[in-house]
C-alpha cells in the first residue's frame, strides 16, 4: 500500500446505534472520534467511538458536508467585518 495514503485506512468503524445521538466530535485528534449518548437514558455513560480518518478528513474540510453550515460561516464573517468597519468609523 502507498505510504502516503496509508492514513486513509486507519481509524474505527463508525456504526452509531439507534436511539443514540452525537454529543461531541473531535476530527483533529490523532485518533479522530465522536462521543455518543443514549437518547432514552441520558444518565448512561458517554461512549467514545473512533471515526475512520478518511471520513474525519472529509467532514473537517467540507463544513461537515453541509452547504447551509458553510453559508452560515460566510454570513457570520460578513457580519463581523461590517461591525468592525462600523466601530472603526465610529458609526
């Protein structure tokens, strides 16, 4: 296997059980993971699951695959620039 592409075959098998929801994600960790919680019994312990590195890479570089999220980031940036200029000009 090509060493440059070997990282794509590392990580876990992602199979989220029914009645669970994703509580936290960290795709930048050396071993990317998600944390899930049982939706019907929130007092159960959180479960940490490894995410395949190829999926973590995609999700972390494509606004989690959501066009709506990417558009929201762009609009927030525009708003911050607009507010910054208004403050700078004393408006």
